[in-house]
């Protein structure tokens, strides 16, 4: 079953002009409080606000419904783009539910988008009006951002002991041969004395984790280290993270831990499942796939991961039929690729269907948008969708924080709980003053 909430695809007028970089020195500083979206890494990327067009979908066809709607919106839009970079012209931001049921998904074209890429900085306006003259100077005086008030943290669906029992159950099932790997998540609930301004944790995350992608769409925010898929002029990249160890803060000790992680049979096994999952999912859409022989260790402020960057080229014949859908010229777009990759072994498990069914059976909580695609796509089909990790769901004065761990036959419940606690640190710290 699929449910769709949207008006008829609007006829939009889109104008992108270059900006003086000094007028948008810090993109997050431009965001107003209401209906803000963001996708940033190392100060570059996209921010936006307002709503020019939006669709909400549910169910097993949530990706396909959003993609069909976006194609109709893009076809009817009048676009004047003076920059012509990925992310200019008509752009949408999306956040999708992890599971077919329950969970809402959204794809929204903001009324205003400001972007930066390399030496280029631009402003895009999207409206239902007649084609306006070039937009005027950008007003960079966003309203003041206040810190959360008296934040209190408590267990979510399960406390630590209960969650370790679930992990132990999963290990027994894996040992019996029912599956090879399952990713189990837990949540933490933060409550404040007043509604939380999402711009506060966004700024903290962007400052503390500049190598991650800091995002916010429809209340889902975080700083993910994992790029599910990037599509740029036909080139496809997917960063796979699986296998984690917590940092100590001591350089020599952390180097030794990184070396141990790179030799860990348990973590290498988990990582191999995840890479294989991505390669198999991209194969129907791509040629010239490159899979490195071994992962590298990605160092983040609080943890280290085994990481592999998979690259490929989108099929680009004159006409290519994939899964019953006819593609003309450009091949699969970023959202289609994200849908094909989700859920990968890195966030679901192996075999995927068995693992996702086990998650629904024993995890004990709805994931919402956690561990699902979040990002942006333009009218050309280029875009970036990360996996919503190191993230939380904001609703007024309440925030649900999420963390997940890959469970295999050699997993230890206490070690997995410690790993989950480490993964909760980024957002937990971002909610403090």
C-alpha cells in the first residue's frame, strides 16, 4: 500500500544567479527558523527555506511516487540557470522512511536555495509567479539562534540491559544460520523546557564534524559520515562504512586501535557484507564499477570506521530499460539509485529481507527516517543522498536520538552497547550549550 499527499504538480519558475561569496560566508547563518533545510560539508553545499512544492509519501512505493512527482515538476518548470552546476536550477531535498511501514517520507522544493561549490556561490529562487528579474541582494540577517533549555536525557524504547538482550537474541539467530548479519538500533530521548531551534545543533554538528554531511529535512537532522550515493554528471560514488571502534583521544593509542580495526576478522566480515550489498544493488544501473581491494580507516572525532568508496558510471545508452522503467539518455537519477541501494547491509543486514524482518520483530521501536536516505537532487538527476546516521528526529521540545550497530556471529552485547553509546555522542553534545 502507498499513500501520497501532494497537490497537482505545480508550474514553477526558477532562477539561479551568482552571488558574491562574501554575502554568504557561512551558509547555516542564513537559515531562518521555519522550514529550513540543509546539506553541508566543510562549509560547502546547500541550504534552503520556504516551500515552493512538496510531496509526502508512504509505503513500499514511497521512492517511486516521489520520483514520478519530481519528474513531472521538473518537466513543467521554467528554469533560467546562470551557474549550471550540480545543485543549481530546480532542487529538491528529501528524507525517506527506513521501512515500508510505518513512516513518512517527504520531497520538498524550497522557495529559496543558497549553494556553494568550489569557487561558485549562488542563489536560486523558486516560485509560482511569472519570471521575475534577477533576485536582489541576499539578506543574511537571520533571526537569533538560542540554545536548548534544560535538556534532559532518558532511555527510549529499551534501556541498556534490554537492548543487550535483543543483541544476544540476534547473535543466537545468526549462529544458528538464520542470517549472516543484522543491524540493530536503539534510541535515546531528549526533552527540553521549550521548543528546540534545530539551527543550534546544526551549527554545533557542522563545527565539530566538518568531514561529515550536516543535514536537516523535515525534522530529521544530523551529521552523517556515510554517503549512500552521489550522482554527478553520470559518475556514481557510494561510501560504505561498516566496522567501528571508539577513539580514546590519545593519538598513539588510537593508531594502534585503527590498526587492530583493519585486522579485525569480525569487522572485516561485516564490512565485506556491506560492500557486496552496494555493488550488487548498483550493478543493474551502472558500468565500470571499481571496488577497492581493502577498506581504509576513516578517522572521526569520536569513532573510527572501516570505509570503502565504490565508484561506477551510470548506464547511458539512448534508451535503457531497468526494472520495467524506460530511461532516456541520462540513466538512473540520484533518487532512483538511493532507492535501489536502500537498505544496504550497512544499515539492514544480510540477507537483506531476512534482516529487515528481524529488525521489525525484535528491535522494539519505529526507526522513522533513521538509517534511511536523506539528501538532495536537482532536475538533471544529479544529487547526493546520505544515510541518516548520527542523527535525531526533532518534534517541538522532544528529540529522539538514534544509533545502530552491525551484529554478526562474533558480536559481544556489551561491546555493541558501548559502540551505540559512542555513536549517540555527536547529537547529544550538539544539544548542549
